C-alpha cells in the first residue's frame, strides 16, 4: 500500500511547476502526450516497447503513460459495453437466475428441515407440559409454536431460502435475496436514522457527511470506470498493445483496461490466436471457481442467506460480488496473456533470417538452445538494470 502511495505521489506532475522526469525515452514522451502515430513510427524504427534503457528509472512504462493520458483526456466511458464474456460467465454460474431443478431440491430439503424442527418443538412442548402438570395438574399446555419460535430466535443463522450448501448443491443457485426478517430490520433501521435528520444539530452534520461521501464515491467510480475502446484518447495505448508492450497487471489503469477488454471480448484488434485463448475453456474454469466461492464460510451463500443482521448481509454480498469479479478477471487475463505474448516469444526463440522473416525451429535441440539463450539474456538484462539503478 505504501509503495502504491509513494508511486502515485512521485508520478504527480503540475504543469508549469514541475518538469518531466529526465529519465524517459522518446517513446515515453510520445505516449505521455497521446501521439499514437509517433509511437508507432518509433517502434517500427527500433524503439523498445518497454522504454529501453529508461525503463530502469522512468516512473511509468510507455503503456502506463499512454493510459494516464487516456484517463486525463477521455471523452467517452464504456458504460454501454455489453460485457459479453462477463455476462456469459454470470449466466453459466446462475448468479442472477436460479435453475428450477436446483431450487426445487433446495425447497424440498428446507421444508424437510423446518418440518423436523417443528416435530422437535412439539416433542419439547409435550415434555415441558408433562413436567409442569406433574407439579400443577391444572397447568396450561405449552404451545409448540412458541417453542418453535424460541428455537428459531436462538439460532445464530436462520434458514431463509436455502438448506444445502455443498459445492454441487449451489451450482444452479443464484445469489440469495434478503429474508423478510432482515428486510424488516433494515427498514426499521432506516426509519430510525431518518429521525436524526429532523434534529437541528445532527441533521446538518449528517447532510454534510452524506454530501462528502457522495462526492468521494463519484470521484472514485470515475477513476475506475473503463474508457470506451473507440475513444481517440486510447489510440496510443492501442498502438502499444498491438506491438506487445509489457503488461503490469498490478497497475491500476492497466488492470482496468484489461478488465474491460476481457469482459467485452474486445481484443480482436490485437490479432490474438483464439485457439490459444480457448474462450469456452477459461469461461468454464471461471464458473467452477465461482461455484467454489459460493461455499465460502465468510461471505458465501450460507452467510448471505441465513444471517439475521442486515449489516452482515450487505457486507457479505459485497465481498462475494468482489470475489466473483476478481476471479473472472484473473481467470480471463491468465488465458489471454499467453496469446498476447506468443508472437514475441516466437520471434525471440526463432530469430530472423537474412530475409527479415522469422526463422523456423527445425528440431527439439534448436528449441532447447533458443529457450536457454532467451533466459540467459533476460537474466543478464535484469542484472544490468539493477546495476544501473545502484549507480544512479
């Protein structure tokens, strides 16, 4: 976290008050000002897509410079993107609509569970009635419904719509909705909070806090909203992606760009090999991972469905949706990245012949030698960059 804050502060440049970082390449500057044509020309004339020697000292890579420019100059957000891949995964995981078969099994098991509770409540009521009448023959009969209500109140988690929480039991089940009891508690809590708005002292304070909270939330959401891929501000970033610039998936703007790209399946301009990506395979993998998240004991369906606390319900549901998005993103990116880097890998391994075209690898020995040379060169470059940092 502290590294991220330091990186953010170090990357701030105030026009007229601060100068650009001195250790940048021409490609860095072209991307910083969104000059897509100049960036393409530099790369075609031999500029390294990672910034070359300046990569060891520059605060951002050329791609990150291009994305920063796009964030500051975008004109359209990707609010109308169909998010085809993300929708497909949600539908296959039944997050929004439950299958009839799964809910029928859940209802049958839930009715059986509640019936057993009522039977136990009837037995307990009969035992308590017999005990009371042994002391007082005219004592009233204990009501089984009262015993049942008392037992339900004592439960930490109360059954709502689900009864089976195994991996295969939740495969076709959608995110549970708020139970009637929790909804009543939430409504009462909201009504109680409205009373504070009438108070002449607490009312204005709550109004100011609410306004500040809304403004901060809007600003944060604007920074997270993906820029539309057809926006001219993204052209420099598209050029860097087309030439296979290195991707730092932990960087915020890069991750937002990749998230929108894989969610909308908008990577055709990169000429990726779909046989390497295998959309159907990684989508199925994401669905299975999401089904496993449903069984999570901290924010899974058991907590969402059975908690009597509105605060716990909202917190668990928010954590679950966050885990679903994170799982989708990591699974999709891990499937796309091999296809993204494949052309560079083939070029590095095969080299180029006298005609300038990639030279084919004829046997396993050549492949082994090419991989060994690539690893050696990569380690040597990394050591050189570390030495240059120390010298600086």
